[in-house]
C-alpha cells in the first residue's frame, strides 16, 4: 500500500460514536475529517476530497442515502454505511445509491478498521490495472485507468463496487466467475456479508450496462457475455 496517508470522512451525528470512530482511524494512521449531518457531509466531501467515507444512515438534515446519492453523482468514492439495524430494505436502498459495504450497529472497532482497509485495498488494486489500455467489450468500453465506462458511446456512471465487479468479470470474458470468487476478489476478504451482496451489486451493474451483458449461472455465479 502506498505510504501516502488516506483521508477518511466520518459522518455520524452521535458525538460519542463520531469521536470513537475518528480516534480509532487516526490511531490507524488515517487522516480524518468529521461531519455530523447530511449537508455537512456533502460540504466536507467537496472541500476535502476524502478517499473513503464512513457514513451513518440516520442523520439530521438529510439521511445517509441522500448523502450517498449526492456525492456519488459528483465522483465515485468508496462508502461504508453504518446502519442501526440489519434491515434488508435499508441495505438494498443503500446499495442502490452507491454504498459499497455495510456495518450494523453496534460494531467492533476492529471490524470497522478491517472493512475500511479492505475497501481501500480494493480501489487501489483496481487502480493498479491502470496500465491496461481501454477494454472493448462489444458495445461497452472500459477505461480501467480512469475508472470510466461507456455504453454505445454514452458514459455510464458506476459505483466503485460495480466498476470492480465489471473489471473482475472482464478479466476472463465468457468464463463463469463464482460468487465466492467475486466476494474474495472484489470485496477483498472471504468472510463478506454473503453472496446476496454480490447478487445485489450485479443487479445494479446490469441495470446500467445492459442485462444481456452479464449471464447468470444459477447457483454458481456470473459470466460476462461479449457480443462479437
Ligand atoms: Ca445517527
């Protein structure tokens, strides 16, 4: 990992939790910027360009989902959402607006640190593919360096997770990649929240790049279908 300090924006309205998370991340060597409500989070994002955001869902002003929507429209950034309950509907909304991972309160600081590190590793690994020239996937053009994607000439905005999923599938066009492999490759750690997480993100990716491009192999995984 690069020696440059990574900047993390911590958004949480409960002062005690905000402080605890910030202190722990600073102790781990991160530079921390803090915000306590929705509008403050968007302002801090614009001002400080963080490398990652730890984002509470329930916030004054507007909630974490709205924050996510606004910042992801600006520039893709990895987002770790904090949620009070493991409500599936909540999680699905979060994934739809561009969250990359979830942590349910109460959580252990060690777990939070592990998730933050895994998300940053993922983004860096994908950036290492920057040496590759643009991939042409039949109607879909992928610039790994710039992390940009075009479908039939129109730019498609993917979340960091969707982009990494696409890149992982594109590494072996036509080959079936198991959900477990996608979890390990894209999320960077094997004990991820499960294969349903993969399914949710693939659903989002399909909606953006065209469902015909990604074939489901039931009970196994996914494959990228490249039209010739
Ligand atoms: Ca809160």
